[in-house]
């Protein structure tokens, strides 16, 4: 028999309108009243609860909930904000989560005769937190499998987190560096100048600026490796800077490739300069883009004057237009042409004198556009069948 009177219309209104689930249970823990919000969370209509115990309504969690109610009833002390969960509907495999508080409901003489349950369904929040944990775990696994350096700093430069690659490369643990100022970490503290550079980048990032520069980082066994380093601010939805994000990639392989390329270019330049014939490269507009030193001595022009000039500038006026047309035709159907196949041309020096020469042509593609590499051999007057003339 219940020791509770039927609730008034005001209480019914209260139970219906409050934003959390509320139920009233008698001394035997049978539901006397339950609002729609809590009934929906339990997966049954309100009338299916009345006269039943929690174990009848929520088989998974009911016995444990009744044990908590009994403790509250005996002690007269509430039990607040405890977590509970159960499969709703039973056997569905779908967990519903609650945050509950139980309060004793006393009689006028002070003796408890029931329980008031206040229950918030936190399933959505729980699932959001679980998804966030999974996303964070996935992100951590992704970051840990990157060879790049990725970290998180407080705005004052205190290191909060770093991915696995830079830690393993330096032979340290996150515990060794978490809480240190970034510039005091082992990657940088071998050089006061680099520490100052990193500290300056932190100050700039805290003011909203992005820094990016190449710097040398110290790894395990004092090995020094060049990296492309960037430090950028991270803002929240209000535009406030909440963290600083350092990132970097190892550029040692790139630098080695660039060094090898420079060496190859230097070697190529030496080869080009050592060729005894004049050598020039002409683009698809007929402009000279490369010459060797022999071209300077043959024509008497400094290199700077030749570069950017039209190749016809080096021919006699009588042959200039004819050979411009020939060059256009050649660029449309390029093919290597040996010296023996070419006719004798009259080239014009800076002083206006002409000299006989032969030109060998080789097609090139530079920057996706056709070019011509021309080698120019000066002929002596007798081999050319005449004497040099003036234009």
C-alpha cells in the first residue's frame, strides 16, 4: 500500500514540464508517477511503469538501481549524479546512458516512505564523447604514423603534446618534454641561437603570425638534421588563439638532391664552356637563352648582350629573313642536323665583319616548349670558298 497521496494537478504539470526525467516510487520501489521524458528514455509508455519496479522495466539495470534506492531509504541521504546504463529495448544491444540522483521522500514523521528519482538521459552526450575519443584516437594514430613533426603548444610556448616520430627520432619520451618551453626541448637546446629563433617564432605565433623557415634539429646521438619548420596559431570559433601548432618535415633528402643538382649543373656548365665551338640555345620565339664563352669570342659581344637577343641578330642582313623562316619551319618539324648537312652561312660580328660558319642543330624541350641547341663552327676563308666580307 502506498503511503503517498495522489499528486495534485500542479504536481502533474510540474512532472510534465521539467526538462529532465522524474519519477516517484513508493517504499517498495514501485512506480507511482513518472513523466513522459523518463518513460521515453526507459523505452516504455508511462502507464507501463505504474505499479512495477525498476527490475520489471529495465531488467539489466533494475536490481542495481533498487539497491541504490534501498541505501538511500535506509540512510535518509540522497545519492546524486551517479551513472547508469542498460540495453533499451532489452536485448537490442543498444545502450542507453543516464545520470541519476535519488532523494528520499519522507513522511510527516520524518520516516522515508519512497524515492524521488531525477534522471537525465545522457546517451547523446555519451555517444558524442565516445565518437570524439575515437576520432582523437584515430588522429593520434595517424599523427604517430607520420614521419613529420606535429605538436601542440600552449600560447606561452609550453609543449603539451607531440607525435611519435620526433620523439623516437630524438630518443626521448613525451614525459621528458611535456611541460617544457618548446625552445628548451632537446631538439633545439644545443644552440642558443636556434633557441632564440624558436622563441621568437612562438612570440609571433601567439600574436597571430605564421613562421616558416629551415632549421637544424638535434636527434638521437647528437645527429643534426635539417627540417622545414612551421609554427602557426590555432584559433577557436571566436577567433581566440588557444594553442600553437608546430610542424616540420625532414628535408635532408631534398637538400642532398638539390646539392647533387647544383653539382650536375656546374658540371654541365663546365662541359658547355669547354666545347670549342660556339653554343647557343634558342627558344620557340627565336630568342637566345643560353650561350657559352666561345660565342662571346666568336661574335665579340658580352654574354649579357647576347642573351635575349633574336638569333637573326648574329646573321648578315641578306641572310637574316631567310633563316628566320627556316628556323620557324625547323621548330615545327625539329630533327637533329649535322654540320656536314648544313650550308655555309655568313655570321656577323659586333664590328660588322662577316665570317663563314656552319651550324649544327639539335631539338630540345625545355619547360614543355620547343627549343633549339645550335653549335656554330667558324670556317677558314679557303674552306668556305672565299674571303670574309663586310656587311
